[in-house]
C-alpha cells in the first residue's frame, strides 16, 4: 500500500506547484481591497433600486431592443469576468442606455448602470465604452457608493452648516425634507475620492482584460475625455470621477501586467452605434446643470418637467399623498410631479418647470419648504422671507397686507405677490408661512399665471388645507 500511495502523491504535488506558479504569475496584478462599509450588500441593492427608479423617471432612457441587447451582453460579459469574492449574490445588475449627449456613465449601488449615448458617439472602438463600463462596475463591486455614505456623516454636518450660512433657505428640517427617502439620487452621483477612482481604474482594467478587452482602450477613452475637458463643456463624467493623477500612465502599466483573455461577448458594437445614429438627436444636460439647484456636480433633482412654454394641463381631480421627509404630509393633484430641492419640495404639472431662455422657471404649482426665521416673530420673519423672494425675483411685488391663515391647525400668515413671469404673463404667487417648533419658518408657496388663477385657486386651497406638520 505504501509505495502505491507515494507514487500517486508525487505527481499531485507537482500539479499543485505548477498551479501555484500559475496563480503567482497572475497575481502580479495590483490587489484592490474594498474600503470600510457599514452597509450590507442587500442594502446596496435596495438603495440602488430606489435611486434607479428616480433615474428612469427623470432621464431620457432608451428603449431599443438592439441597443439594450448590446449593452446587456457587454455588461454581463464584464460581470462574468468580475472577481467572485466581490460579486455578491444579492447584486442585481442592469445596463440602461440614456439618450443624453454628454460623455457620461454612472452606476448605482447594487448593480444598476446607466450609459449615455454620448459615450458611444465619442468612442472609436468598443473597448473604450466597455472600459468605462468596467470602471463603473468596479465601483459597484467595491461598493464605493455606500462606502462614501459610511464616511459621509462628518461631511454632512459641514455641508448643511454651509447651506444655512450661505442662504436664507435652511434650518434643521430642510435636511430632513431633502432626505425624503434615506438618500436622494444625488447622494450616489457625488464625486468619488481619488483613492476610489484609482481603485475603480485598476479593478476595471483587470476585469476588462479577463473579458477579452485591452485596458489600453480605457486609457485611450480617458485621453479623449481629458482632451474634451479643455473645451467649453467639460465632460460631466469628470465631475464625479476625478483624475487621481497619471491615470493614463498607471492604467497602461497595469495593462502590461495583465493577460488579455478570449472575448466572450459577440460583436454588435458597430450596429449599436448605427442604431444610435438613426435615433432622434440626444438631449443635453448642460442647461440643466447651469440652472440646477445643487452644487454637488451631479445634482439629482430633475432639471425640467416637460417643456416650459407648452400648454399646462389643469389640476387632476384625483389627489395623491406625498411626504416631505419626516416634517410634513400633503395631498396634491395626482398629475403633479414632486421635485426634491435642498430644503423644499415642489409639486408641478407637466410643462410647468424647467429652463426657459437661460433661466430656471416655475410657472404653475406649489412649493413647500423651510427657511431660517429672522426672529421668533412670525410676521417679522415672513417679511424678511418675502423680501428675499422679491430680491431674487425683481418682477414681483407685494400686493396687499398679510392675512391671517391656518396651516396644520396653527396660526400663519398669507401674502400675495404679483408680477410679470419670465414668459411675459402676469403671475400670482401666494406665500403662506408658519413657525415650526424649532423656530424655523415653514412656507407654502403657490404659483400660477393670473389667467389660470381661477382654475388653480381650488387646488391651491385643497393642497394648503391638507398640510399636516409633524415637527411636534
Ligand atoms: Zn469612477
């Protein structure tokens, strides 16, 4: 028995050694370790899903069988090439094209990925698009979104303090409103740190190589992006994925260490590009970024609801309940869309909000929010608030005295402002305010053209009486 056993063991040991050597050769690639994270992969999936629903509602996603199939195939090939220890079984991947012309792509926690058409238009070879997708996939695998949130607490304090100091709008409840769901989409579109960027570049390059693409194509795409960043409209992608420095160089150096595997996803890139060329021209987010209310580089609020200047439908007779974080509940016509701002929520009908001749315009609808009160006196604080509105909107004037009103069973005041809107119509703005338990000012603002006032007055009344504050 003994000799036979020994004979068998020797070749087995040799095989192990050979395999071991093989492994050593491959691990010359840079080891990328996920950062600290207090969330579970399942929470990544949940948070990413909520944000993805927001993206699908706000962005012009493309539903084209051929393009969708191509992106899906390319994405799945990358996922198959991902390191198994980072590819959590809970993850739910999806790959969605967006008809926007900026060179951009982004991924949300737990798997949803969105790729702008501009990325395809800018790419000369498939590896350039696949490379950026691999980079985005690496952010998902390394769970950089929730890792950011893990370390975000200390930054949030500073950000909120800054908002209060810099603007009249603010207050403790403002933050609570904008965080209606635990995180808005904007939280995931924030700038990644340079460390995270380098991790995503390196892991992305490794995944690319395993999926049969040359990581040097990713370096090439970055060169194209850098070239464009010297132009008038820097690619949006750079605002959330900053260059950690020597990006092109270290990706090339990593590529030198990697073996490029066989390609598993078929062709289809060229036909996807042709397909794009046959579609309506892509929209631009440039105007939206200029008029948006965020400074985070990738504000999640939609830049428009329909097209300003087109007919606005009357308020629906059906109402739906909406929440402003933990602060209030309100009923609004079912055909109005909610828009989360920093310290306020707007509800607007189709074609009533968006860019118009270079400025952000809001023609019909309501806004509920929190402002810093100038004093403990409601009337004084309201005057200060109205003055700030009038300063920001020179066409508006106060019309008549403050009137007593009830808001959520507490005393408030109402003020009417009249002016000329950006569209050249006479505009009526109602401002209703009351003090919150913490001393800040809660406001309910109604906006409509004079011509539509009769149609909108009953809706504004119904929305106003439905407000339920829960600050005490
Ligand atoms: Zn990145």
